[in-house]
C-alpha cells in the first residue's frame, strides 16, 4: 500500500459514514411517512413494513456507530504519524489533504504557494511519509 492509499483511508471511511447517514435519514423519513389504516385488507400489512424498516434503521445506526469509532481511531493514529514528521510543511500539506479533505489548489491558496509547488511538495511529503513509516508499504 502506498502512503497515498494509506492516508486515503480517512476519506474512504468518511464517504462510507456519509452514505450511512443518508440511508439512516431515508429510513427515518420512510418510518415517519408510514401510516397504518385500520380496516384495510392488504397482502403485507403496514405494520410488517414498519417493523422491517425499523429493524433496518437500527442495523444501520449500529453500523454507523462502529464506523464512526473506526474513523476516530484511524484519524487519531494517522494524525499522530503526520504530527511526528520532522518537516512542518509536509505535515501541514498531508494534514490538510487527508485529514481535512482539501484539494491541492485549496491548500496552495491557504499556504500562499503555487498549485505546482504544492503538487511537488505533496509528492515529496508522501515519499517522506513512506520513508518514515516503511511498514505502510507492507499493509
């Protein structure tokens, strides 16, 4: 695994969390719109649909909690590694890119560098990260 792939785990985990949150919102909306009409004969009762939806919602919420715990642990670990890098510019770029999710042009604007300079520094920072943490390649 490259340093870019390793650090990119934060983004992938964050995306999965966002997807779960959207699904939870959808399921909650569905539950809120479910109505039970007495006296209607239907093949599957609204109560069954409500129960199934509620069970899926509970499963998704548990999944989200686990994923948030995973994200927090991963963020803490990666942040410690980034902060331990001796070059502050590299640390700053890696933090802004992978922990904050900023694009390289956004980072360039914040640091008052050209985009080309930030691209170059980003590559250098990734190589320095791999040198400092060679175990990343074996993951």
